[in-house]
C-alpha cells in the first residue's frame, strides 16, 4: 500500500509504521498517538492549526495494527516492547530529541510503554487528550459501561455485523455525532475501524502491560489531561480521582458538553491548552 502523504518507517521487528510530520522543524517536537481502531486523521485539527504549526514540530503516526501501518496477525506482534520500539523508531526517523507525547484514548498507553521499556528520559512531557488508557490496569477502574457493553460487538468476527459495529464505535467517540461529524469525516473514522481486522483489535486492547517502572520513574514527568465531561469511553467522575492519585501533579483541564474526543470536538480549546503546556514545560513561555 502506498501512502498519499507521509512515509513508512521500519520498526525494530520489521513492521512498517506510517508517519507524517508538519509544522516548524525548529519548533518543540510533539508526537501524536491516536486511539483504538482510529487513524492519524484523528489529529487533523491539530495539523491544520496555524498557531500549533508555527510553534511546534508535529509528528503523527499510525499504531501497528491500524490504518496504513502493517497489521500482523499474531498476538506476538502486539507487546509492550514493540509499541515502545515503534515510538522510538518514529522519533529516530524524524531526528526527535525528547519530544512531548500526546495520546488519545488507547494511544495514551504507548506513553506508559515507552517509559516502562526505555525509561523516563525519552519523553519531555505527556498530554492525555481525552479518555486516556493511562495504563490498561488503571483504565479498568474508569471504563464507561457503554464501552464495556459494546466490546463484544467491536470484537465480533461476523462480517455482516462490522458496519453496525463501526457506526456504534464512531458515534461513541463524540457527544453529538449527527451535529459534529461531517459525512467526509465520518467516512474516514468508519474506514479506520473497518480497516482493522477484529482479531487485531483484540490483540491491541487485550495485550499485557507492566507499569511499575512507569509509576516509579515517569510519574514525575509533567502531565496534562484534557477531558470532556460526557466521555462515553471513560467515565470522567471515576477517572479524575484515580488519575490524581497516580499523577498528583498532573494539570487537568475539563471541557463541558463534549465526549471522548476533545482534540476534535473542542479543538480550539484543546490546542490552546496543549500549546500553553508544551511551551511552559519547554521553557519557551
């Protein structure tokens, strides 16, 4: 498969990872990591924001098992070490030195993977952009009942059920799908879900993850959480106390009347919070 834009990067195990850069090459580097069954298009409103592209060097890549990246059909290819190696391969390809990492939903788990495998000095700061799987074990404490109840549908191998599963999944990502998802955007998001084999979806979500080193060494790294009040993947009222206990110094920004995707549903606020955080932590403000 050829990419219309971006490039393919070879990870340590030979898996091809799609990635793309935009913005100011001399700016502060930020790596964006999408969520389960999604694509790099999740970050379109960041990659077209002039305030961000003027000040930051933006890199997005597609997780193994997703979209344009390779989709190996064995659980052995979906381990904590391999997710961490993919992140490092992307950083090396774009000559990034200690970038910030912004993870949405399941993409946030990769931040833990990197810290657990390679230590705390790889990432300058972490941004959790909506419903973060901070670690898989932590996420189990705040997973929303709607997401939990829908997982059998999302993992079903019956091809006749896949279109409905994709519709349910995409609708669950925003509070007002009929209002906020133009048809062209909806097609991109549906495509991201449908491009992923259900087996790979299961490998991706059910993989093992250690987090003792992350907890011991990385929780002192600056963190920002941007969270919607009406997230249907992570229950905000349960997320906040658990996250505060794990990351007592984490900055928290709550946005009213949005769902699971603040980077899309409230892009202007989200991007302002992200830029302010990154510039302050990097000593540029």
